[in-house]
């Protein structure tokens, strides 16, 4: 019975990593749609979110069922809790990708600024790097260098603030203001994706160390395990 339980835990963890790979594709898709002003890519990304949601729900509903049939030891319980929280963070990252795609649609046809788009691309690639790092640390149970995620997150925060200043100064015409407003929201979405990647790293630290510690003093959207 315990062997079956261990196998199911491994399957959920594999499913979580699979979800993470899909979320990375969603980030890349949102960046491509934004860079190309491509409404077809926007529609594809919105539909693709259903793939992520299906995996999210399989984990969200499957783990409680597993717990109802088994009594986990302390280490397994931390793993289960960490997977539930990481699952939630991945789903929210995917939602931010959809928001960026929808903002691209709303901004379609307005005058665009190449420098702003390049800055958003750089922020997005840094988000992808953060997510990859966080998921790999979870896979390997590695918490030796949490500062790496924090440093990347700080660089995204700085880029977000700098980009907002640029967008504010972009122009006084109505089309420019409309486009700038939507790009501000897109930048904020990318900044929040970085925050969620840090949160995933924190869950790995919780799993390995047995107690929760925030890597930064930034506010978070989700409750924390005791």
C-alpha cells in the first residue's frame, strides 16, 4: 500500500513539472504575441490555458483524494503541501500570461514603442529563467542559493519601475496613452510572475528545511503553511 502511495506522489510531482513546462510555454507565447502584435497568437494562448488548467485541477483534486486514503509522515506531508502551493502559483502565472495576451489584443493597432517592447521581452525572459530555476531547485531539493531567485526578482522590479517611468513620458496623444496604459499593466503582470517564482522557491525551502521562511519582505497573495 505504501509503495502505491509513493508511486502516486511521484506521479503528482511529475505532473507538476509537466505543468511547469506548459507555463513556460505560456510565458513565451505571451511574449511572442506582444512582440508581434499577433491576434492569432493571442487566441491560441487563451485556448492553451485550458491545458494548464486541466493539469492544475488534476493535482488540486487528486492530492486531497490521496490524503484521504493515506496518512503521510511529516516529510511526505510537507511535500504534499509544497506541491499544492506550487500548483497554485503555476496556475496564477498562467493567468497572468493570459492577461498579457488580452492586453495585447486591447492594444492592437495603437502606435508601438520598440524600446518598451524590448524591455518587456527582457523582463519576460528573466521571468522564464526564474521559473526554470525555481522548478529545478524543487526537483533537486536544492536550497543552497535562494539569493539567486531574489536577485533576479529585484532586477525585474527595477525594470518594471524604469519601464513605467518611460511609459509615463511616452507621449501626450490619446493613442500613445492608451497603448502605454496597457503596457504598464503587462509590465505589472511580468513583475508578479517573478514574485510567484520566488514563492515557488520558498516552498522548496519549506519542504527541505521543515519551516517556512520568506526570501524577501514582499507581500504575497497566497496564505502560507504554518
